[in-house]
């Protein structure tokens, strides 16, 4: 009887954390994948992993839960795309060029704001780690300390990398006459 009550309490805590952090995790994943269906799948995988990990353990404080969830989502994304890359190499599939992908995106998303199109254009010039840092800092409004925990790097390193990325994006924007 006592175990049943504890399980119900734990389930309520998981539900509460899902309501609290699912939007941030989904935003993070969507910005990485640029595909809402894949992002939703990864979101579910992230929370399933979280529940499995903490079903028999005490939950950490809420801010640490968010860091754990974002780190898990990042790892799920990395693992999926490593497998996808190997599968594509195995099938000898020809990958479309960046220009083809951008044109296809613009053709099917004409109702998207000009600002979002500029954002996507610039975003395509970043590697995975750079994208991750930008999403965490500017889309999820995480502070440098939280990002450093997720990325397993010092706060000063994160700060320097973000400054470098901003300069890179500004340079690309000027070259492409987006600003």
C-alpha cells in the first residue's frame, strides 16, 4: 500500500517535470532536427530515459533535472544521427546539397517569416556543437553555467565559443547581405 502511494507521488513528479520542461526540450530538439515529428519522437525518448533512470532513485532538484533532460536529448540526437549516417553510407544514398535543401525548404514554407528564413540560412552554416550552444543560450535562455554543465566544459570556454559563433554568423550575414 505504501509502495503504491510512493509510485503515485513519483508519477505526479514526473508529470510535473514533463509539463515544466517538455517545451524547452522540444524547442531544443526541433532547432537541431528542423523536423517536428523527429523532435517529438526524441522528446518522448528523452523522458522515457529520464523516467527509467529515476524511477528507483530520488529525483534531483528541478534545475538539475532540466540539465539532465537537455543533455539526454542531445545524446539521443547524436546517437540517432550517427546510426543514420552509417545507414546512408551503407545504402550509398546521394545526399542533396545544402542549396537543394534550402530551396526545398523555401518552396514548402512560404508562410514562414523572413526573420526565421534568415535564422535558418545562418543556422545551416554551423556545426552540431555550434548549433547546440546557440539553441541552449538564445532559444532556451539558459545561462552559461547551465550550458557548461550540459556540454561538460568550463563557463569561460562556453563564453568564448559563443562569442566566436556570433562573429562567424555576423560575417556570414554580411557576406550574404542578410543584414
